[in-house]
C-alpha cells in the first residue's frame, strides 16, 4: 500500500534534509547572498533582489518560539480549537503552522515535523505537515 | 538632496472631525464621511470651497469612494486621491496631505478616513507563493503568539499584559466617539470570550465602521482664512517605512516601529521620554507593551511595571491611548490613523474634557499595517 499524496508537495516532502534526515524536510529557498527563506519563491531575493534563487531542503527540526491555542476560527476548512506553533528551524527561517495532537508545549521546546492524514475538500485523504514535540 | 517634512514650510492641524466608531449599521459610508468632514470644517471654522485637495484613506470600501461623499459638500473640482495602506491608510492619507501643504502645492488640504466592514481579499494571499497554514493564523493569533513570546522572554504573566485593556477601556469610556464606552475590570476582561492564546475578546480591537477627518493648513492659509492660530497644532514630524528582512521575522511590527519612530524623533528633535501623549496601534494588548518599548518611551522589558505604576494613564508620565486606543475606541481601518491625529490635536489644545491629560504639549501617532508598513507622526503645540 502506497502512502497518500502530500497536500502541499511544493512546501515539504516525506524525506528529510541533509541537516536532519529523520524528519520531513521543508522546501525553502536560498540566495547567493546567503539569505535562506521559507516558503519557496522564484520572484527575487527579499534581501538583495537577485533572481538566482535555488531550492533548499530545510531541516524538519527546530525550537519552539511560541504557541497559541486558537478558540475562534472563521474558516470552514478547520474546526477550532487547534494550536498554532511558531518554530525557528535549525536552518534559520521561522515557520508557523499547526501542532499535531494536544500535548502541552512551551517556548524553548525542541520540535520536529511529521506528516499527518487530512481530508481535502474533495474528500480525498492526503498528508499535511505538522509539528510535534521531539521525543 | 531629499528633505524631511520639517525642512519644508510648516504644516498645522486646523480642523478635526469624527463620526463615532460603531458596529456595522445601516449608516451609509456617505453619511459617515460627511459627518466627519462637516465637523472638521466647523472645527476649523472654514468653508468647504477653501479646501484645495483631498486624500481619502480607506482599506475595505471599494474603488473611488471619495467623490460620492465629497460631492455633497458642493463639487468644487479639487483633486481627490485615494490611499490604501491597510491599517495605516488614514495615517498615510494624513502624511500625503501634510506633504502637499508643506510643498506649497496647497494651502489647505483634507485627509479623510472612512470604512465599513466588508469581506475583501488580501493581495498577500494572491502572490502564488504557497504557505503552510496561513488561513489558520488570523491577526489575533499572530499577536497571541507574540504575546506568548514576550511573556516568556520577560517572565511576565498574561494577566499583566491584559492590564493594557483595563486602561484603554477606562479611557474609551470617556470618549463619545469610541465604539466601546464601558469601563471593564481585569476579571471581566480575562473572563470574556476566548479568542486565541490568552486573548479574550476585550483584549482585541472590535470590528466596526466610522470616519475621521483632519484639515491641515499652511501659515499662509491660516492667515488668509482667519483660522484661529491659537488652536492650530504643528506637525513636527512625519515618517513612513516598510518591512525589511529581519532576524526575528515574526516581530516585524516592533522592529519597524523602532525604526520609524527614530526617524520621527530625529526630525522633530523631540525625545521619546518627552512625549505627553501617544496614540498607537493597540489592536491587541501585547502591541502596546511592545511598541512603547520599541519607541523608547520606556526600556525593554519595563512596560508592564510602568503600566502598573500608572505611568501610561491619563495624568501619568505619558498618556498612552487616551482615546481608548484601537482596543476601546475601535479600528474601522481607514479612519483609525486620522482618529489618532484628532485625539492628539484635541489633547494638545486642552479640549479633551474628562480625558484631558493636563499640560499636554507633544503627541505621537503610530500605526502599523499589513505589508508590513509603519507610519509615525509627531504633533506639537
């Protein structure tokens, strides 16, 4: 049985990165000037304006900066409550997305990525990226 | 060589007018806008045909809302330009009106902010650049995360951050133009509807509608039209900046606030600790804490203790958000930055009634907006 497809394959992959082979990598970008960023884009570097941007797989591990349990959500695609985490990746960029599960987390905690099953608008089961505390 | 506003000819706030900020109603945007402009004209004691240009700040109303309002004052044919700059739309309209008068292009210019709540798309979401879960991160969650980060960094309690709302609701209760006009206890605020993180509804700005108008004039205009110079308030600095690449990519509003305020302090020659009044973008409690520190009104990590000591109260060292701020007065978007200018002018004239900060001589208005952008103005009497 094959694994379901990814919900956002342009942003992450099941395989890890060179810097962290054990957790799904985020797909960011890097410029010649040294600026490393997420999400990926090819319009031009936000720091220097160069257009020579390369895709870079970023570590799926980092440190929790903050979390917020969201009690009110207007969109129909998700049901509150859920928890949003702000994580500084070991490779530099800060990313924000959902926490998988209900474990209590605290700023400073080590966090890693994982893929969790979600259902898209058409009812298909896909995998989406979340963070969890590192065991 | 480029010049700052201060190096051009002097600009003065001569007229202020508001339509109360309120929850969405049947009031048309035309009524909202006309109420504010007519009040500003009456305040300046000038007639509409003396106004030579108009800048209309709005972020939610559709294209070209200015003339459908202003034509009912008598269509004088003046240039009308619309300014959209997210939450800073009104502040930016004010800056453009000031620049127009300072440059000598007009002697008298109007900045009007008007908006009504309506669903709009943000351009940020249409770039084609993907995102992990931006749909799940509303502004209140962005700031709830920053509140958690601040509380951890400085070891403060979330109940202490909520004290900002106690102060601002107390101020707003004395402001007839405020959307919320009710004092609230800390228990009431903490016990309210949970929104995100530790934020409850009374720690977040309400969604609403309203209008604010400010008329600015040159010294020539003031003399020619017989405007009372004793009530005119000098615009001592105008600064605007947008986000650069920051090391802490999530605290861009505070970083931008520091950078923009520093430009305004340098231009005006007024130091942050000399300010009597500050009106800032307190859409969420933690913002007031972060921005008073970023501006240098107090040191980093000191805002909570200063707040508890009453330094930011009306009658304290520096009255922060005497209008009630965005938390209590409201944030109808387009008008908000101009409502701040109106409040500061009222305070510096000594006309703020029960919420007067005694002896106020200098005031700073600050807005940040999605983008991110930041605008700071300093007024002086």
